[in-house]
């Protein structure tokens, strides 16, 4: 009766059959240990062209050559229906990390994602602030897809009929080992474009692959010294006078403060904004900015890029804006010369020129309703999707240019980034507020080539306030963003002393943080990073387990679980934050001897320990031989040219070596060689005693180190 | 310093600028009140070609012509970057419904969705079992996008710079009326393909638009009479003997039962399956099936389409399967003749031929991990995306063909459908289990051209069990699917009597349900549908409010809220389910007088009433003049040719008229005219008394009506 349908079908299929074209990639080694290939016809606009990232060639040369890390014949490309299908091999024991700033998971093998710039929506599905299409294998290599499209990722989930390692079909009726997720031997990706560049980053270790990726993207940013101090964001409707008072209160109470963030009310209108100072609240912006600078406090301005019809430049920028508006505000097309120039000139002339130190760039990520739709068109000819994936990169790039032109470093906040954005001096933040997941994001930021702040916004209790402050002290940017809840650092009486101690600790550790950032910039090593990037953490420990009694030693379980609540901070520190309500917690120590940061006491070696630190302490551990340069606590970062005394702490039983970074702390002159690394050595003497030394300063290089004292913590 | 970047950029943009092509659509009236246009170059494979849907031309002719319902000049098409952008106008007061089987929301204006066949993941984001690209406007028209692609929908959220109704920019600093979602005057859609067919369905009412859509897709399915009885699904590892016992227990306890569902264990292997009877559990399938048929009980078989390597036909079908496997099972390409033939021949020859009555077709929706990836390729040349969007349609279509060839109706279950699938005799189900959201899905099914069952699976308490049974009795398929929890209908002693009463009520109402399904088939009226499709519910009630005191009458709020927990069942019934823990609930009555279903008492008119029904009652209300034909309760649906006595109930104070449908109840002969509608009339006499009559049966047409008695409920 329905036979006619069959005939119609045969006709349909004859017409619709899609051309499937397989392609063998041709790999070119573009930098040592970095290979590029072109799948299909790559688009001209991609993540690297949007970001303008330039490789740090010398640093990459130093890393040297390694063999191509995976089997080329197992990399597969198919061009289907105007889209590009990519496949990369996975070995049985291989783990996969990355695919952007995820908040709940670290291990990505077994996950399906669609990489899409967006506000994080409480699910690791690819929608996040920096959905970097880069993954790192536990086997010590990385893969980067340089496409400004929404990429579908099947990370070890898709199973092919022609797989050389096919899973066994099991009978669910009777087989208790049946699983809905049979073994898959590959990462597959769908790039919805006719082609894409693909990059492979060699190791040999996962950290090496991350370093090559970061260096290829220009290395991490080197913040100004003041960027590592504390920042406080003030109420959106504060006037200049209110801000003055706030700064004064910090000073009177003895809380360090390096920069203040002004929220929407500095503008005459916001959402959409005028990008002009409100004449009522800030009648004399130039004078006020200078006055604050004189006190050692910089101003950071909240903006989003959507332009109020009442902005003075609204009419002139209109032709260079999107077809669609955001809250009835114009959306500038930063890929048109004029759109970019008009917008950033406004920032440059009325803000950067008068001394503003940086920006907090909001709402460039989305949450869909808060952005243009994908059907928006742009004068540059780019699509809504391409702009969505790269808008965060563009605002970082061109706003940094404003500061670079003045040879003044900046350090700000942004809500969206992507592959290619590693070098920008911006830290990602959002409106999510789960303390534990903030730490997981901090871990994942090291695989995504971005920085992330677990900012402190509000707390139900003093305990929570303190616990969050402790985490933020051991993070890329020490930010209190509690203007909405009107909580001050000292609001909780019961923990005020502890909070202040933490503020001061951040300041004391500035030489360490600054040196570690320098290593991010010059060597590509993320200052805050996943345990899995730490040698001795993963594979070696597995071996240990086999000889032990699992019932007595929960270690095997510990390494099989995702480690989502502890991380490495700089070369030597392992940080294990406490969360509200916790009285004790487990910490997984990598192989090697570890010491308590506060006391220098030995705590363990390649094992799971339980710590009960009390309220005043965030558990921090130092690797054997660890060296932490510190300074006396201060209210502001050292000024340009100011010399500061250093206290060098040494931990453990091994000798140690540390490269202390130094430059002027404020300009880009380091790019022209105006910096030095000074070698700190701790030698082991007889009787378990130690002796420290520091190499003399290089001549004609910035030198901010005053007296050096020594503290051997483990004696 | 970074000036060179600008230059690079200019070059890039010159190359990448995308061609944006606007198109004026040319509308062709393909059926009365239905217009088609081709945006761009529509693809050959789409939802309608996949489903093979054929319009019910005569019924559409009867509906007659109406003017094109929206302003053609406000329909906008742009072809951008190989994709199709569509825009349709929205008036200020216009509401939008549909976009598939949503579970939490009814009003879709203000939502952003990506229509994607998938298991429902607890969020109305477009991922659902039937993401039908069809929406219905409160202004009385519908729009259907006939594309088998993942479509992005901006339902009144995107705002254009060139809008003729632009929202006002507001200053968030100071304006309390600021909103993150300014007024948008259009529905915009992104179809990721070079073109698509677009259909507009005229009204004048929203229900008319829905009817035209349904009739265009072949009208709703007409289930066999037995499909409206009870169905029980039995434990997956039950043997023929166990099934026999289960049927016997239903009989002994006096619970009606029309078909039994066999879960995976009827097959020798499952997930992936052999689609062969397990010789141990079902040694004589033909004999067993016949034995059950003799008892008036049919068998429905669970399957999914993924083929075990141990299936006898695995080798022969292998060339016609996807590149990727599901649980190591082959994925047949039903768009190849051979793949389709081999697969469905197996079902036909070993199951349908021996009397199996239908299927429950599982896992054709996804949840990603449970399906092929979008990078899968298929021998027919269709993409993973196209197959994902249509696989549910294909399995429904070709499995129904098996039954149609034998001139036997079927009524089964499926986990995925889409636009074009209206006529298939399948009810959608899933693994989600929120009772309230199940009701919301039932409401939305009427906008999606599908049927949905709020099946009963398990309950914590007797109360919950009873409340769920009550809902399922007033739903498209009365299914108990509690094999996993091993709950039997009579498991909760404290509500056993009430549960049984409900079972019997379902059977008594069979003449009503059957007639209402006939109206779905012949007239396109969904048997279970949203309140918003009921005249007098929405706009008229709004007027009422203006004269009333809002503080005393919460009505305005009630109509502004989404009505997500009550629905229309057939022509006359308003059902307001109770949920566990509720002692009372509010019910919004449309304008007109309403009566209690059980007592005939007047309850209200165009107002919000509060009901406190007690455990044994699900609140059901009948429209003034409502006529409900019922029969005596029985254990099975009437057999072919069997006559049944009818009791006609009349409610309210108005005279009434009802079209009672009749046919043989089992074959497709109704498609050749072998059916009749008999007119039931209730006249109003003096003294508030009534008199009923029924038109005589047509000669040579099936007639299953025995004696007719009358019950005037409101006296």
C-alpha cells in the first residue's frame, strides 16, 4: 500500500548522496616540536588570526626537537557535506585533559562537548568562557584545532566499525560487565567548516606539550607587579568621594590594596554604556585618577562593549556594528578598522591616557540572551558564530594594545577567551559561585592557556569568607568583588585577624608569584596548574600501588578519582583549599618528600594524607628542596625602581635552586631584554645544615632586590 | 608596537568577507490555508521526505481557505555562509507555543533553543525526543521549517538594529525598569544548510493552525481499539510461562489488560540485539503469541535497532550500516533499500507474521553517549546529523508498513519523532520521571504533532502510585511500565480499590477515547491538548479581569502564568491532575460553564477554582453541553465485530451534539471509507429536562454499537 514511498526514496537518495572525501594530512614542523597541517581548506579567520598570537620562537628553540608524538597514519580526516571530521588516536590507558575552562571535570576522556563561548551553565558540555579547542594527553602531547567555529568533540566515546581496537559486543540480558560506554580508541571532532588548521604539540611530558602550546601562543602574560597585589571592586554607584573613603579605610585598617575596580556607575549610562565618565559621580576623572595613583592605588574600569545610543560616538560607530543589538546597544565589529578605532580611541583618550590601569570586560561570553544571536551579521562579513567564538580575544587584544602603545602594562578581567589568547594580561571570571568548582576551573585553566580567578563575592558565614579568601590568595588574581553584597574584607569579626593575615601573606609572596608569572611568560609554564601536570603525580604512583594493600592504602582509588580540589601554585607549592564546613580533608601527595608550608615539617611522600588545619590555615605543601622568595608585607606593590628586601625560604632535605625574576615591574621593556633571572642556590652542608647564595645582579638590568636573608624551614 | 597586526587583519578581512544574500520568498498555496516557500536551495532529504507524510487533502479542503496570516514583507530570508537565516514577525501581545516536546515550559516566546533529537535532559533547550520545528502563534497561525538539521531558534529574543519596533535603551545604573531581555519583534531561526522549505499554516484559531499542520502530515494515527486499553510491561527476563502467569493474575484480580510488553529478554541478546526470540525463554513464539491472542492479549516487543554481531542477519546487513557502532552493534541505514529490507524482514517474518501487535522502539533518540556521533557516515550519504533528526521517523514509518501490509493496525512506543511524524501510530516515552513535567509534555505534545505517555514506572507511596495511574488513564496510552521496580497495579494495598476503579474507568471511556482519536485522524484535532488551544481560555478571559479586583481574584496572574498542569482530553474534558502531596489545587476554567465529571455538579465559569478532590479522584470537568459516550467496564477491548452497549452521559444545561466514531477497530479499512460517524443529539425539553437520540447506523458500514442508554448528569 505504501510501496510508492520506496520509489520516491530511491530518487531522493540518488540526489542527496553526499561526497565523502578522505584526506591524508601533510605535517609541517612550524616550530620545534610543533606541527601544523591543513585539513580541507582552512578558513582565513581563525582563533590565531583573531588573537594575533605570535610564537615565542627562542623559547621554543630552547625546548628543542622531539619526535612526532602519535602515529600519523592514525590521524584521519574526512571532508563531508561542507564540514570537516577529524580523528586522533587514543591508547587504552591514555587520559585526556583540556577542551577549555571546565568547572566540574578534569578528565575529559569519555565526554561529549560542543565548544561554544558562553557563560558557564553548571554543566561541562563545552559551553564555557574559554572553550579552547586544545587537549592534552597523559602520553605527553597536545592537539589544537585552530577554528573559530563551534566544534563538536567526542573524546573517546565514538566507536567505529573499522576500528583496529573494537570493543566486544556484550549481552545486556545476562552480562554483568555490559556497559553503555564501550571502549573507544579515538578522539573525534566535527568542525562545521570546509577546513581547519590542526596543530600537534610534542612533549615528552604533558607539561611540555602545555608549554609548547603556551609559547606558541606568545607565552603567558607578565602582569605588572601591582597586578599581583589585592584588588577591591566597589559599589556600582560609588562616587569618586566614596572610592576615596574606601581606599582610606583599607589604609587605616592596614589591608593591602593595589587596584580598585569601578563598576558600571563610573559611566553616565550602562547596559548599554556610554563609555563616558558620569559627570555627577566623577566630575574630575583625570585629577581623581592621578590622586589615587599618588596613593599607590590604580583604577580598573568595568565595561562591556555594547554602546548606548546616548554615547557621543554612537552615531559614528553605527555603520561598523552588528545587525543585532544587545539591550538595544550597538555591537561594534572589531574586525572593521573603523569600528575598532572608534571604540578603542574612546577608551584610550578618556581613560587610558589619564592613567586608568585596566579593564574588566563583561558580557563578551554570552548566556545567549545576553548576546547577539547566531543569525546576526557583521560588516566585516564574519558570522555571529565566528564573532561569538572570538569576541573575547578581540577585546583583550585591542585593549592591551592601548597600554602597550604607552609602554604600561595592564592586568584586567575578562569573561571570554579562547585558543590563541594565552598572552593576554586578563584573568577570566564569571557569575558562578561554587567554591569547589572554582578550584576545578583553576586546575583546568592550565590546560586551556588562560587564567582564572576564584574571586570572593559574598559569604553566608565568616568561615566561608575566610576559606574563599584563602583560595583567592593562592590564585592568579587576588580579587574581592563583594560590592553587591557590601561585604568588606573585615566584615566578619570572628575571622578578621585570619583574613588580614591572608592578605599580608599574598603580599609577602609577591617575589614568588612574580617569578612564577615570568616563567609562564618566558617558558610557558602555567603558574597555577593541574596535579596531572606534576611529574611523579600520575603514572609513577600507579606503580606504587601494586605492591601495597589496597584495603590499608586508599591510594589507588585516589588516583583513579579525578583530583579536582588541589593544584600546584608555582614551581614548588601544592595547594589544597578547605571548603566551608570541612574540618579535615585528604591531600594526594605526588611521589617525593613534601613539607608543610607554614612549619617546614615533613608531611608525606607519594601518599594520601589527611590534614586538619584549623580555620586560620589553607593547607599548602612544599616540594623537597623548594625555595620560596618572600618579602616583608606591604600595603602596595613596590613602585617603579623601588628596592625591596627578600627573605628566601628553603624547605626539606634536598639542596635547591630557584630562578628569581626581576625587571622594572611596570613596562614592556622586558620584551627588549630589560630583565634578569637571578639564581638562588641552597647548598647542603654537613649536619643537615644549609647555606644559601644568590647570583650577583646583571649590570644595566633592572634590579629591585635589596638585602637577602635566609630561612631554612626544615631543620 | 603591534601595528603590523592591523595590516594582517585588513588582508584577512578582505579574503573572508562572507556573501550575504537576501531573498524574497515566493509563496505557493499547496493546500487550503497552507503555503510553502523555498528559502535558498532546500535539501532533498528533509523531515517530510523522511517521514513520507501525505496530506489528508479532503479534510484540508473541508477546512477551507483563509487569508495568508502574517505580513509577507515581514518574513525575511538571508543566505549567509552556506546557512539559511529566517525571520518571522511577532506582534507585541503575541504568544508562541511549540518547538517540540518540551517538559517544563509551554510559552516559548523569549526562549533560545537548538532543536536536536535527544533524550530530554531536564532542560527545555531544544534537545528532546521530538524537537519538531513547528510553532503556533496565539494569533492563529503556524510555521514549520522542513529541515532535517539542528535548527537554532531565537523565539522573540533577537533584536535588530533595523527593527521597526525597536526597544528603548535603558540605563541600568538608574532605571528600575531595565531588563536583560528587551522587546523583540521576531522569531529568528538559523538552519545550517543552503536552504529549506518553509510552511505557513493558516487559522483563524491556533487550533485550526494545529489541525492544518496535523492534516498536512497525514492526520493523527487511529489506534486499534485494543490500543486504548491497558498495557503492562513485564520484567525483561520473563519467560513465556512468566508472562502467562502475569496475564492470569490480571484476569484473576479483575484488572483489564489489552497488551503486554516484552522487554529486552525476549531476544537472545540485547544492547545490541539479535532481534531473534530467545529459545530458552520463548521456545515456541508462534504458539505462545497465538495463545495470548486467544485470551484477548496482544504482545508488544521492545527493540532498539542496533544489531548484535551474533544476529543471523548481521553479516548481510553490515554493508548497509553506519561507520560507527552503538554498544558495538551495527547501526542500519534505513535510507538504503537493502539495509531497510533486511532489518524489517527480520521483524516481519519472525514477529509480525506470527501475530506480534507492535513495538517499543528504544534508543533512537540519543543522549549522545547512547548513539552514533555526528561524525558518523552512512552508506546512503546522509550525515550523522540528518540521521539523528530522522531516525525516529524512519523506524516508525517502516515498522508501520509491516502492519499496514497485513491490514492490521498497530499501536506502539517510540523514543524519537519529529516533524512529519504525526500520522505514525506511536506514543513517545522516556526515562525521565517527573509527574508534573510529564503533564507539561502532554500539553506540548499537542503543538508538536506527537503523542506522549506519562507512563507509571515506580512510586514511593501508594498515593503517588494512584496519582500517576490517574494521569495515565487520561492520556494517549494507559501504560504501566513498572517491571524494573516490580510494582504491580495492585501492589499498594491502601489504594488498590482506587487504582482498580481507575483502570475500569479507562475501559468505560473507550468509546469516547476512540472517537476523539478518530477526530485526530480525520480532522487533525489532538485528543490531548493545551488549554491555550481551547477557545475562551486565553484572550476572552483577559477581558474579564479588567473589571475585577485583582486582590480578590487572582485570575490575571493565573493567565499570565504558564498553565502547565491541566489540559483538555478530547472535545469536552478538562483534566487537572493531582500530584503526590497535594491536598487541593487550583484549576483555571475557560469561559463557559463547567461541570464535575463524576457528579455533574456545576463548578464555575471563566474563573480559578480550588478543588479538594480526595485520593480517589482526579479532577475532571466537562464543558456545558458535553456528551461522553461510555460502555460497561470490561477486561479487554471489544473484539472484531463484537457489539457493545453504550451509555451516553450528558453534562450541563445546554443541548449537546457529539459525533461517535465507529469502524471495525482493527484494520486499515477505514482508509477506504469503511467507517461511520453517528450523530448523538441531546435536546433540551421543558423543566430543565433533556432527551437524547442517536442517528441510525449507515448501511454496509461497520457498526459495533449495541443498546444505547442515557444519563443526564446535571439535573
